[in-house]
């Protein structure tokens, strides 16, 4: 049954699992070289992390007030960063101050208000008949503004909705459309592996994932097997892609032909992690060989009788 599905699903069919576009950061990438200690902080409401600096030592688990791309918010210190490598300028923020007990109390009160705001906004969306799905609401910590995040298949004219919300909340209202992958990153859930979604529990930085990554890893091109709850390609396809790409450079691909024992053999199966190959000969024989038995001579792959001796 799986073979039938794989045959029926063409690359054009699977292209809908890829992102429509790749978002590029406005900030330029550079190496962090200020010499100041660097920490990683997370804004819990939208599950986004930032590199941060502060004029005092921080410890894991502390609460701090810091700017985010939506406004000033209460953030959690995840820990220190020893080797930041190359980071974007828009990922480094300056912590304003340590959080106080009153800040935690205010945030707890805002969480209660956010639940009510979410319900009211859903009612208004239904009343206006708008084709949008509300994901979550958030009261900015140090600003009189409510953010509503939603997903939709296309652009939505929500001007009348905003007017209604302003009349109810008597404060600034901002609606932001996000993608389905961002929704999964914020809401979380369980993946096909049985563990927490990578975009929610491993990293909030969503990298582009393509069908080519699945092909290079010899995965079944069955949309049910290579897509996540968000309906897009699994984030984990990108994690091992670099290993497969590097390993394949020293291995023949499926379909490659090699001369061995007076017969032409064709590679019919490649197990990259195990470094094992299965070959079919023109005389009906089948062989199994390890990667170290293959060598390139005059631009062609050859199969050795024995693996080369170690130096």
C-alpha cells in the first residue's frame, strides 16, 4: 500500500508541504565580539528566544524585562552562551532590568485577561464571518496593547474587527498573521516520533525544509510520513541533511554501475548511516558491500575485492 501511495504522490503534489517563501532577516549576520557575557532568554508567550546582554551576572531561571520584536516583555533566562558563533544583530537585545515580584503578579493577571480576550476575539471573528483562525492573544508587559495572532489561507480584511475590539478593550489592538509553522512553534504538540515538536521544544528558529532533503535521506515520499501536524515538512529533516550530504560525496548513488568479477553490477539500495550497499548484477547475482570497498578510478566507481588496508 505504501509503495502505491509513493508512486501516486508526485513532486508537484508534495510541493505544498514546503514553505511558500523563505523569510530573510533584516539584520546582517556578524560574529558577536563585544566581550560582554551573553545569555539566552525566551519570551514565553510566543516561544521566541534572543541573545541578550546585561551589566550584571544572570542565572538560569531568572526573570528579566527585555525588548522583543513585539515590544517590551517579561522573559526567562535559559542560561549563558559560551560559543555564540555567528549571530544576527536583531537577535541580540539589551536586558533592561531584573524582574520583581510585582512583575510576576502582573504577568499572572495578564494571563487571566488573555483567556477572556481570546474568547471575545473568537466571538467577534465569528460574528464578522472572517476566514481566520485565532491562535493566541497576548497583553504586552509594559505597554497598553493587546496582540492577537492568527492564521489564514490568504490576506484578511480585519479593519472592522479591529474597530470592534478597540470599542471593547479601550486600548490599542494589533492583529498579526503568522504561518502554520509558527503556530506549531507557539502552541506545541506531539510529533510522529512521540516527542514534543522540535519547533516548540528544541529550537524556535525555523529553517527552510525541502523535498530534496527527504529524497537525499531515502525517505518515503508519502506526505503522511514526512509532514508534521502543521501540514509542512518535518523540521527534523533538516537536522541530519548535512550528514547525508557530506557522506554521499564519498559514496556511489542509486543506479550507479560498477564492474566486478566480470559482470556489471548496479547499485539498487544505499543505506547511508550504516554505509552499506546492495547491488544487482546482470547475471542475476546480488551483492552486499560496505562503503569502504568502493573507490573512484578515472572518474568511475569500482568495487574492490577487499576494503583498503588501514594506514
